[in-house]
C-alpha cells in the first residue's frame, strides 16, 4: 500500500524595509544630566518622581543603617521644604506593598510559601504597618 504525499505551500518571508541613504534615521535619545542627590540644590516648586527603591529606603522594613536611606530622607525633607511636588502612581505603590511584604516574609522562618504567609494571622500586623506607611 502506497503512502499518500502531503503537499505544503511555502510562503516567502517578508523582510522589513531597509533604510536607504538620505532616508529617515532612528532618533537618538537626548543625553540626560545626572545629579548627585547629596549635592543637588532642590529648586523651589519643582516636580519629582521617586522610584519604588527610594520609597523602600525611606519607609521600608530594612533594619540596618544605610547611607542611601539618610540621603533619600534628607532629599525628601528638602523637597517638602521647597514646596516641591512628588508624583507617584499605582505601579509604585503596588511594588512597594509587594516588596515590603516579601522582605518581611524572608525575615521569618515559620512559612515556606509566600501565599501561606500572606493569608496567615501573622501577616495582619505587617499589613497594618504597610497601610500606615
């Protein structure tokens, strides 16, 4: 008995158009000036956006002294004193809550899974700390 032969249709691969001489070029990002937070003079009324890591250094559950915590706390105080605005979004808040809870989870030894820890009675006090913070 003879086997049937299956025929496949092959379609050519489409290639992206190449850039031609004199054509439009990709835009290079403009260079950004980076300032040291210790040396920065916070102008009056300026706006800022803090990443989750900065909020964790200022308000997180880290129990050892760190020079970054001092620098970020000082910067926050100077921004508040200069009537500056600090913007935040729900992604930063969500990352802060999750990271705060996971740091606390890693510091305890009773639970092996994070979800078990999060659903436990021990987590209630931590959840209150997070909410207050």
